[in-house]
């Protein structure tokens, strides 16, 4: 079946690293995404990783994929107040199929 | 940067009324989608549309829902007789065939409130 699970909340101190975790059930997931949703806004694609990759780094963002455990994480280095948002993990089996979203993790930043 | 545009941003309607949510996808995109997000819940897939027909739909997308691409630019979601539980944020998205990451570009959403 298709299911994507995330913890609902994460609070980190400004300047620390944030690590948002996600697990998925579909072993045939080919594309995995992280989307960001700021208050009142749509879903913004932050980064993605293909299932044949273990890691992807893009500036302050690092995505780690453990395909054996079906575990995906997003690390945000040097977290800033502008990173406050809901972060959605999502997966897609193929280019022809729909994207399935997790429930989202609300990241809050404390001074 | 190209955007997906949705109108209106907020719509209030009475139960039983028909609503049409409008979207203008990115002009060279060929795949179109509707998702919804009930307050505090997951973003749920409703329907995908390609080549002027529905390519996939979820269980939520029952006979009360329909989609249309009436011209070369708009993509609409119609709810025939709204129910209270249809209150949600509705997101339109589009994607380009051959896009490397196969991610979608989402609009900012239409908040539908059924009273």
C-alpha cells in the first residue's frame, strides 16, 4: 500500500541543524520529494532524490535515503527563522503516477 | 519564474451549491492535478488529467466532482453539490513531461468554506 509517515512537530534553536524524518511503505517508490509550505501559501518543491541515490546535498539542505529501511530525512543546516514552515515528505512510484504526501512536519524555530 | 495561478483565493459557499475552482497551469505543462488539504490533515490526491482526459482519480473524486480544460489555458474543478466536509484548501498543480525530477508546481490554493 501507499503510506507516508512523519512526526507532526519539530522545534529547534536558531542556528542549529534541523532533521526531519519520514518513512514510506511503497518499496517501488522511485522519486522522493520534500515540499515546504509556508503559512497561507502553496507547496514549494524544495528538493528531491531518486531511489538509486543515498544522499543529495543542495546548499543548506541534505537529503538522506535509506532504501532498505524506507527512511528519508531532510537536514537543514544553520536553521533560520525563515525556515519556519510545514515540511512534507512525498513519494512517487513512477513518472506516470501520482505523488503521495505525508502529513507534514511543522518546524518551529526558537531564538 | 512561471507560476500556477488559482482563483479565487478564498470562496465561501452554501451547502448544496455548485462551485467551480479555477486554475491556470504553466503554459508548456501537459499534466494537471488537483489535491486537497482539509485543515490539519494530509494533502490528498484527487485527480490527474492529461491529454484532455482523467488519467487517475482517487476514491474522494466521486460523481460530485468533475474537471475540465475548457480552453487552452484554464483547468477547472467543479463540485456539483457541496457538502460541509468539502471545506478544505484545494491545490492545483501542473508538471512538464520529461521534467527531470517529475515534481509538480503547485498553485497557492483556493480555500473553500462550505457553510
